[in-house]
């Protein structure tokens, strides 16, 4: 059996029927990763495979076997109580798993062991899922290619000369490369959707507050959310059902209603919704972007046609403030990052570089040696825009632009159900081609950051392949708390385009 192409629901079905065991699953995925590491260019989606996953899998198998003695109904009941029993998943290296290393792709945290589980992890554990390993990322989630990781870059499973995107590139590469059924990433400005688009899979960023941030290392707290990557919308919807909901430890968490996702637990099926009469807004600003690749524009036109053929009503809308999103995002994200990263002082977390000349020396040496160039650049910019001389021109202005973005996006959703646009102006770029040009790297997120600024949910869906064989992603964005409906629209798209997922899986499977 080819485990690498299995979806989460297929895996779950086979665990329920007894066709496979959790041990065989974990062993097989381990083998896929280990074999891949022997390639001249390994994917490097995972930077660590946990050594206790097999033990956990054996415990799940024992639990299932015990219940199976009492019959089929009892097994179904067990899987209703623990919907992800025996299923391994990947974890971005900035999400805390108790007793495991959590480095955020940085040198400064190379020795940091998480003392507790993030709420999202705890909820997946309660559902019986098995932490399989941690995935590569740009240092502190700052980047769009994973090239800013202290472990070196991950590679795109479709073509290894290309980036898988970032910052959750390790999670995307491992899912698209068939090394795990689903993985967690995080988003501040597009870090789940962009790698999903580049690798040809689905990537979802929830309404702010839907998933608890407790135990997730902060980058820009007012923008950060945990996201999910999978081969189809159901791979996302089921873990979402398990993880969503208010959390005592995170005051910004909220109770998003994800009922249609919860129904998968019982039905083992995710139902699409019809897009007939759905009102879809197309932001004119994005289509006029100078750097928009022709093939992406063409694929976007095809996507629009499909929605029209299904009876959706598409209208082009003017949202002029979208021209300011990248500037606004970088001022706010970097201001918050500067403040969040000040906790890494060589005293409380991770590495300590002490030259013996007092606190200032320790602080400077630890941070100078511990942070990479991109993180330092951002700390400097963040401090600059917050400094008393400039905060009026920069930070406060960015805050008022953000308020306007939020207002205008809310207004759009008074009239429309979905905002449709490409996920990124280009498909994946070659590794090394942007790493020394921060400005062009920042522009990869041209279409994604407004979503985080407006705190709405969004999903990148695979739409096809370019002439060069690289995946193209299209982004669907919904109104606040319409997460489940948005994923159901993605499901409608998925059901109508089985060939897209297949095409990409074939390309990914063939690449070495
Ligand atoms: N690429 C964007 C940045 O570098 C977004 C990162 C993210 O979403 N974590 O800030």
C-alpha cells in the first residue's frame, strides 16, 4: 500500500476497520522520511522525528484491539470519543510539545525544551493523535521560504530546486511529500497558505481566536494563529473540529462554531456546500498587481469560470486600502515581534552566552550570536518604528490603516460571502533567488496579509500546475467565524477537481 498518498480520512477509516494498525502507520511514515533522507537533496520537512511515537502507536493499537473484542459498534464509539486515535501528525517547531525541543528554527532556542503542551497539542492528544515530529520553519516564523531556518532550507517536493514556501514550509513539504497525513503550521501573514499554494496542498488560517495561541511562540500576537495543512479540506476540518474552541489560557480565544467539521467525527465524511447564488468579490487591486505572473492570472480566470458555471455571482470590487497592506503588515508585525522577542535575553530561555562582564554583555552576546540576520533586521526595524520620534509616522499610522482594512473587509462581507484571489503573485521560486533581497521576499505575501490584519478565515486551494510543473494556489477568504462554511466551499472545489490533487500527488511522488 502507498501510504504517502493516503488522506487523513482514509487513514482513519482503515484504523477503524482494522485494515492497518497505528504502529504500521508510524513505521511506514518513518521509513518514508528516512528513505527520503538518503536522497541527494532530502526534503527536510521534518527536523526531528520523535522517538516515542511508536510507543504511543502501540498503546493506541492496544486500546483499539481491546475495544474491538466487544464489536464494531464499540470501535465506532471509541473513535467518536477519540476521533484521531492512532493518527500521526507533524508539528511546526514553534508549537510546544511537553518534553520536546522547540527551537522556532533558531539557534538561540536550540536547547529549549517545552515544559508544557500547547492547548492545540493537548486537544489533539486528547483525541488520540500522535505527535510524529517537528517540522522546519523560518527562524521565529519570519520568512516565506524556510531559508531563514538555522537548520537550512526545506525543499519543495514537486521540484527540489524550489522553495516549499514559508514560514511553515517544513509542514507543507512533509504533507505534500506524503510523510504525514496532516501537519500544524502557524500564520502571521500567510505562512500556512503560501507554502500550501507552493506545494499544491490545502492550507487554512482560522478566524483569529478560533485556535488557542497558548503554548505557541509569539511573533505578532495580534496576527498569529495556528493553521492546518492537508491534502484535502477534510484533512483540515477534522483536526479543526478537535482543536477549536475557547481556552482558559488564551483570553483572545473564541468559540467558533465548526459544526459541519464536527460532523465528520460521526460520518467520516465532510459535506460540501453548494456555491449556487453565492456572492463572490474579486479585489481589483490584486489583479492589477505588476508582478502578477501570467499563468497565475490565467489559472485565476479559469477558477472564476468554474464558480460562475456553478451559479455563483462574481463581482469585481475596489478595495483601495489593499494597496497598503504589505506596508501596514510589516510595521505592525515587526513592532509586535520586537516586543515579543525581548524575552530571549539569555536568562529565561535557551542559550546563554556569558562573557562575564555583566548583564548588558550577556544580553548583547546571547542575542548577537543567537539570532539570525533576518530576525535582527526585523528587531531593528521594529524598534525603529516604535521609537518615540517615529511611532506617530509609522506605528500609529499603520494602526489606523489596519482599522480601515478591518472596516472595509467587514463591509465587503455585508454584501459578499467570499473574497476570491490568487494566493500569491507567483508560484514557488528557486531556492536562493530571494534570500538576499528581503523586499522581494516580503512581496510573496502581497495577497495573504490583509487576511491576518482583518482577522478573518482563509484557505488556499490547489488550482493546477504551471508549465514548469509548479503548483498554483487560489485563496478563498470568508467572513469572521465562517470557518466551517469556507472549508465547505473548498470541499465543493475539491470534489469538482479531483484531477488537480492527483496531478500534484503524481508530480510530488516522482520527484527526488
Ligand atoms: N512571510 C511573512 C513574514 O515574513 C509571514 C510570516 C508568517 O505568516 N509567519 O512575516
